[in-house]
């Protein structure tokens, strides 16, 4: 059995993850925040804090078991906000770095989805994952991360088809450049921030809460007819071009 008032958020210490935890709790859900370091999770205002490395099958299973133990049931709602990035051309990408990108972004998505599906049994629910604009349009020097996020999108579509009969919805968001701790180093350089802002038709760099808002919606009954979709949250980056003045 699953509880429709419980959500599990992985990568809860990150910018998007913590913003999503706040949104989910604001609408009355009990939230289990998952991360690799219990100490850093303490700053996240959640109903349960679970230390687990979801890049392994064992860690993903532990996250779901921790949710059951702390909140009394398996979560009907899953948000996987774990991720990392690598900006370097493929010919300069070390094998270990490429493997790590695949492990953190793609493998973690497989294992947490598998563990969640096993925990929910035959009950309905919804899951949302994080892709990236670089999986949807070619961006120079992003080969490894684009491949990993492309795999996440394929996983979402296939799982949505497999589990639709169970009332399970599986979707993803594909953010553009977002102002989070992960991008803080790049965006702290005025020239780089200005250059990033100009790439987006709507201008500027989006906030973590901009992304969390769409993930929150996908985990709500308002999105009850949405599954197998990847929604760009990118200021128009992947579909339109700004008017050059």
C-alpha cells in the first residue's frame, strides 16, 4: 500500500530539491528528504531525513525503506532531483568522469524508479525526473551529460507506457540554466552570467523554484492526464530564438 499524502524527494539538499520539498509541504504532503549526507540534510525542512546513496540499487531500496520506517508507508509521489554535470568536449572527457556522470544521472534514475515501483505495489502514483535542455538540443561540450539525460528521457517514456495501466504517471522536466549551488561558480562571473542570460528568449536565468513549480504540478492531481512527457523549463531555449536587436 502507498500513502497519497507522502512524497519522497531525492537530491533534497540541492537547489531544486529543497525548493520542491518546500512546495510539497506547503500543500499538505509529508515529505521524506533523501541525500547522501545526513548532516547537510538537516537544513532541509522535511518530515523525514534519510541518508542514502541512490546511485546504487541497495541505496535506492534503503531510501524507500527509510520512508516506510519514518513516515509509516511508501510514498505515492516520487521526485528524483539527483544530478551532476560535466562541461567538456568528448575528446577531453576522462573515462572515470564519463562513468560518474552516467552513474549519478542515469543509473540513479533507474534504481530509484525500480525501488519506488516495487514499494508502491499495484497502487497508483506519480514520479518526476530531471533531464536537461542539453538532451533536447545540441549544445557544444556537453556530450557525456547529454547522453546521460537522454537516457533519463527514454526511461521516462518507456516506464510511462509500462505502468500506465497501474495508474502510474512518469514525467520529467528539462531545465535550462538554473541559478543553483551547482551553477554558482559559473554564474558568479559577470561575463558568463550575461552570456547565459542572452541565450534565453525570455531573458535572464531561472530560479530553482521555477523548476520546482513544474515538478510540483506534475506530482499533483492537476496533471492527472499527463504522462510520458518531458517538459522544458528553459525560457524558450529549445524551441524559439530571441529577436536580435
